C-alpha cells in the first residue's frame, strides 16, 4: 500500500511539474483511500484508527446559588479518566473503542492488540490501517510493533487533515450523544456507556445502509 502510494505521488508530481503546478499530496491520499474503500479485495479489511480522550468522570461537590435564584448542582471533573483507541470499518459500519491506560506507545500497542482481535478474523488475510501522523503513531516502538505482523499495512494521513479520517465523525457523534448528555461517576460508567454506544452505532448504521 505504501509502495503504491509513493509511485502515485511521484507520477503526480511529474505531471504537475510539467504544468508548473504545486503538488498536492492531500488530493492524492484522498483519492487513494476512496479507491481502496471501493475496490479492496473481500479478504482485506480497511480500518481507520485514532484516539479519543481523555474523558473524565464527574463528582458532585454540593449546591450553589445561580443568577436565576435556583439551586443547581456543582459538577467537577475528577482524576478518574479514560482514554480510548477507536477503530472504524467503513465497509461494515463497525465502530470499536478500546480503553487505554494512557497515551504512550506501549499503551497504544496493547490496545491495538484488542482492536485487531475485533476486526482481523480468520476470514481476512490483510489489515490496512489508516492513522494520522501523531507522535504516538510514528514512534519507533509503534512502527516496530506494526511491522511484526505481515498481514498489517499502515498508512499515515497528511498533517491537519482530520476530514480524511471517517472515525472523526464517529467521535463527534459520540461526544454529542454520550459525553454532552451524560454524567459519569466512575471509569466503569464511561466504559460501559461507550460499549453500549458502539453496539448501537453499528446496528443503526447497518439499518440505514441496508
């Protein structure tokens, strides 16, 4: 996948140089991803990966007097927080979010092991993952881990291009439906509601595109 993309970039730059145009890697990567989504073999699986968090639990610290002379609860974030590693398959509309202990490369690799079990079954021979170019993704430890499994190929998006990653839309809907409308008093509450949302998301999207 990376080799094919490099060939496309070189060819595209040569064409643009002949017309004295500025190369645009963004357009190349967008077109390449759309092509892979539509024409990848049935035994391959394309997964978009990104992190979400930290999400903090809330504790109530009593009441206060508001401007409209009504008592209201005071909510404050606690130190209990959860980070998630999310994976999204646009073909089957499946969303999975795995809890992470932190943002270090070691935690990413541990969470990705569980993501891989969610998506890469015996029916699939190749797993194509798309990530942004965050430091946690491009670190030496992460790249070494990804290169250990020959069935995995990875592809990094251009800087500041979240619109190329469909999982960002999933995270936006997740924030709107869950984070803005709920109160979590523990890490377990956050994880439970997130798992429920992921199951609901796949069911809803499957019915829409059926």
